[in-house]
């Protein structure tokens, strides 16, 4: 199916978006998919105005009614799962299974948010004063800005948007300039849901602003923005946080990861092998949760590493639209260069590299397919402390679990981690306060592929934000503490007397 008919099926009128500034390419073959108009400061201003007006109307609707819009949007996603999933594959390069999984993740968060629309609970709190009651009320926040990354071009936006909508907010979305088409398609499906919802849905609930960092800056500098939720590199997050700080703009940051797995002597090695390969080479190593560092107990090191080397050599690399291929292309030439530089540095630091070479280059001159790389390292050196967004897995042997955990934690990032062990003491130690310092700490599954029901995010340079499940919704609302006096006296708290 060609791109125009795919987009048409999803309700995108490409003609309306054609212009200069953004070039959408498919990493599958490097070909241009569309040239699109980028937003300007002036158009961002208009979109912010529409979103602000939408917020003022939307916040007046009861939350369960707002949930109905998210329910309808979830229906549109279910109906278009195949097509949108295919577009994700074409634009981001992830294999079909993962493209479909991404849309399923959107559907899941919609379901979650619909239920949540009846559960935006506050507390009642015992007052120390007679005839008084204290309570918390959660109110809609305002216009929520979402900056999303190419690697999960639509699911991570959906985590934010589905919650933002039931919480009574409007959304302005700046997708990655590498994946504008999936954003336009998602917005078109959202418009269909709005049309079915009825006239109480205001215009401007979702505004998409296309462009590079300047568009992000225009968003951040707009006083009407109430929250910026940004996913991407630590470098990007630093720039966002610095720009947000002077006016105390709320931020929700989901930044770099440098995720690890520990394989203990008692581990089920066949499970560990499957988890390693999915977590390290899935999405061609371009998930924020991708497994990047593997610590294997020396007693099982040779056995496990040989199996991983064999799996890496046989895993099928190629066109992500073709069933059976498990590793698609890297997003672009810069990602390829980044990977080669990291491998060179790893060699300089004493690493033994298996794989990592470019393949299919004659067939696709401007696309970057690679055999995933496994690098045996003598120690955790500088290269291992950086996140390289590519399929490189560094492996180290360890003796003591405490040492392995200390090394796992000794990087600036703190997103995802896991341990493979059948020893209860080791498993519990790993998830204890003395164990993993990450926002995600798993036992006997890999660090990637989280479900939406848990809070997602990490510590340290990962930015500290939590998105998707659990009580992440609180980031999208403002809390008011109300103290209500139903007595006919005015006692002061802390026993203070103030008589006049
Ligand atoms: C991301 O890479 O930004 O846990 C998100 C996972 C996915 C989400 C990844 N559910 O791997």
C-alpha cells in the first residue's frame, strides 16, 4: 500500500500539510515519504490560543463524560490498529509486531484512562479543629504540551494525552521531526472520535505543532502552557528543564536510560536468553528501556554469552515490514555513525566486539541495517556510561551480587533494570532499598516492554517523571487542599490565640 492511500485510510489529508521545513523519510529505504510545512512562532501562538480556549470549556465537563471521548478514541484505534501500526513501521522502522504493539499500548492506556475518569479521588483528612473538615480536590491543570520521540512516535504521546483528557486538559503535541506522519494520523483518528462525541467537545483539544527544537521553545515560552511532558535524550531534557525553570513551569521528563540486567548463578538461562535478545535488539536497540549492560555471574558467563553470540549471529535483520525479520533499520545515518563511534571507543577501552557490522548496504544505500553488537568488556569503562541509541549490548562478568548491583547503579541514568535469579534472597535484595536505584526493577523478565498499568519513568538523569499507570495522573491535575469550618467558632490551628 502506498503512503498516500495509507494516510487517506487514517483520515489524513496530506495536501493540507504539504510545505517546507519537515522531510518525513522512511528508515526502511531512506526514501522521502512527504515534505510537510513546519510550524512558525506565529502558528504555535494560534494553536496555543485554541488549546487554551478548549481547556476552559473542557474542564467544565464531568470527568466521566470526558472519559467517553477517550473511549471513542480507543475505538478508533482498535478499528485502525493494522493501518496505524503499519504506518509506525514505515515511519519509525520498527518491525510489524512492534508497530502493532505500539498501537495496542495506545488502546491499553485509553482503557485505563476511561476507568480513571471515574476515579480521580482526593482524600478527606482529619482536622485538628472541632467542627472542621479537610479535603483535597483535584482540578484540571491547563494546556499540556507533549514533546515525543521518534522511537515510540505515538504510544508515549497517548500515555500523556489519554490521562490529560480525562483530567480535563487540552494538549499541544510536538512530535519528533523524524515521525510527523504518525502524529498527523493519530490526530486524524482523534478528530473522528471528537466528531462522534458530540458538540460539547470544543475545537482545539488536540493541536499538533510540527518542527524542530524552535517549535519546542515556542511552546515552552508560552505562558499559557501549564505542563511540559518531554520524552527524549538527556540533552534535550536539560534544555527543556532550564527553559521551564524561570517561570516554574511544571515538567514531566522521561529521558535517557542505560538499562542493565544481572544474570545470577541460579538463573533460568533459557528464559534469560530470550529476555536478553528481545530487550537488547528489539526496536533495533532504540527503546529508552533497551538492555544496554549485562552483568553475568562468572560461573555461567561462558555458557550464556556463547548462546547470546549465536542468537545475535542468526537473528534476522531486514525490512521490518517482512514477517520474520526481527531487527529493522536504525532511524538514520546519524544513529549509524553514533553506533560506529561507540564501538570504536569500546574497542579502544578493551572491548571484544561481536557483530555490529552494516548489512544490506548494496540494497539500501540510504538505509542503515546492522547486525546487533555484543561487546565483552573487561570493566565498566566510559563508553558504558553513555546511552548510545543503537543495538549495542556490553557484557561483563561479576563475582559478588553486591558488586554487580553497585556497577549497575554507577551510571548517570536510572530508568530500567532487571535480575534473573531463582534465589528468593537475591531477588528481594535487588528490589529492596539497597538494590536497584532505577524507576523500573524487574525479576525474571527483561528491562523493556513495560505494561501501561505501572508508573513508567526513572531516576537521576532519566528525569524523575512518571507517566502512564498507577497515580501518574496526578501530574496532569492541580491539587487544592480545602479546610471547611462548619462550626460557629474560629479556632486557629497549632492552638494559636489571636484575640482582639
Ligand atoms: C520508550 O522507549 O520511550 O517499556 C518507551 C517499554 C515500552 C515503552 C518504551 N512499553 O519498552
